[in-house]
């Protein structure tokens, strides 16, 4: 089993970050040479990647990227308007940046998605008149022609807007949240179920229900604040009630509120309460256990939590299941018991016929100095100690462009024909686990503990 990962991210910021590893400024010629190596690495040039390995150890690379580049772009503050190219068109956005913004530290970000017939202006200038920017958050209001955020082109627009801001402002990936109302609330559900690992929290309000509803269970441990007007006739509150039952089934951290005597439009009045809730949420942390179902109408993201999964192209158009669970060997240090693992244990299950699976484990979930045992669809595929790898760092940088998610350890798994599992079996096993957990919760509550 090889320890390696894939290719690169935007070269300019990485080049600047790498230069901070030297005590003295690098000569201009060295800087140009490094930028050329990065540009080649972006195209899959192994020699360029080797040059980067020679330049810095993986731990140094992680440290440099987390500290941030020495010279960020001279980005404007206050109210910023512009357009982002995505899905074959120019999409408007409004960005509101605190006047005291400085790249000396990372700043929290909230993305607000407008509803149908609305615009970034209504979203940023009316619905969010106060509550976020005045409390130190960057506010991003991207625009879509009709608010079709749940579609593939709406998804591309959202992700392009997020990347645009991350490349120009020092954003804290562990304190990035998303929310929206009406069709923007449906887009929030799309983002929360497609990319639950990206967000600190999500706030879908008076949202049209996502289809199929079972995808809502992808949210896992993501904190959610669902709000609906009890008198809403445009999108009846039954939609949010059904969403509530779905996410409660997976034990999500949920706050649910129906506003009495309120219809479909309440954002400007209620957003200060949403801001209070967002600011009270802890920073994002990686999930040690997750179950993720793909959408049938579009390929899943390359990155799913701490896994990269490659699928046959073109996309087969059928939902698949991805499940992962980590048990750290460090459990024995703080809670000795007969059941605690002597080595780090990772169990993976992927249905369908993936072409590759790459494990990229963030350090909070395991103890890197101890051996690791990885099981894939019931087969032990690795036992040993993983060494840090520059390839793992640049793979994560390319995937997410997020300095807070740069694990320097990776393991590539080559699926075998005998590993194949069907989607139906994955669903049955997931439902059996959820049923067991629901039965355990009342007993755990009676004992004063938690269900497994």
C-alpha cells in the first residue's frame, strides 16, 4: 500500500507560503523557479512535486500554510460588488467585509443564499442590515438568476464564490457557516448535505424541502438551526417538520423554531437571532464517524469528509453510500477499558465500483505515532505506521483550499473486484444501525449517559 496523494491547488498562495520557511527572503530567481515548479505540479508533474518535497518537510509545509502567506492581495473592505464566472456565466455577488479587516488573523465567514426572485442586494443590504459584519464576520451574498441553488449550476456558483473569497481574504475555515431562506434555504440544505464537512453550522429557513429527503441524514453532527413561519402558505411549515424528523434520526445537533403568527418573510426581523446562534457555535471539528449518501443526478464531490473517492466516468447516475469510522489508539490513554483499541482503527465502506479511495486522516481523529489498521469493505488493506507526505498536504490544499484541513498523512486504497458492495445492502445496514441507536437513546438517557 502506498502513501501518496494527488495534485495541486492555486500556486500563487502556496508559493508565497513556502517562501516563509526561509529566514531570509529568497532571491527573485529562486522565487520564479519555485513558482514554475508549482505551476508544473498543478499539471501533474512528478519532478515538480519532488522539488517541493526537497524544499520543505510536510510538517513545515502545513505550518506555513496555516500561518498564511506573508502578503495577501490588497483586497477592499466595506461593501464590495462583482461577478464570478461559474457554470458558463457571470454571476453577481456582494461581499461585506469589516472595516477593520486585516490578514494578520483569520476571519469567520457566513454565506447567505437569497430566495427566488431575490438578489444579493436584498440579501446583504436589507436582510442582513446588522448582526454579522458589525460583529466581526465577513458576509458573502452570491447571486443566482432564479435562486436555483439546489441545481448543479447553483452548486457550482456557490463553490466558486467560496473559493473566490478564500483566495482574496484570510478566512477561517473552522468558522465558516451557511444559511438562506426559501429557495436559499433549499440551497442551504443542498450545501449541508453535499458538503457537511465544510461548515461550522447551517441555518435553513422557510426552506423548500430537499429531494430525496433521505439525503438530509448526511448532515451528521453539523449544527443546524431550522426556522419556519407557522403561518407560511407559500412554503408550509410541514416541509421543515419533515426535515426535522430526518435529521433527528441521525442525532444531529438541532435547534428548531416555528415563529407564531409569521408567514414566509421574516429574515430582516429574525436574522439578529440567527446571528446570535451562529456566533455561539463552536469551531468545526472533523467527524470520527460519518455515513454519506451521494445524489443520483450528479457526481459526488471528490472529497467526502476525510476520504477522496474516485468513481467511473461518466457518472453512473445512481446513489451510492460512503461510510467511515475512526477509533483512536489514544482512547486507551484517557479511558482505559477492554474495548479500547491498541492501534488506530479505520473502517471504511463504499458501495458501487469506485476506482480509487484515498484516506486523508486529520490528526484530531487518531494518534499518528501509533500503528494504523484500515479495513475496507471488510478486508484489511493496511497495517502499519503512516509517514507524513508532502503529496498528502498538496492534495488537501487542492481539494479544499482550506489551511485548517491539511493532514500530512495519506493512504491510497486500490479497490478489488471482491470488495464490491451493493447500495441496497449499505442502506439496510445503515437503517439497522439507526434503529439500534434509537432504541438505545431512551435507555442511555435513563442512565444519564449517551447512546453509542
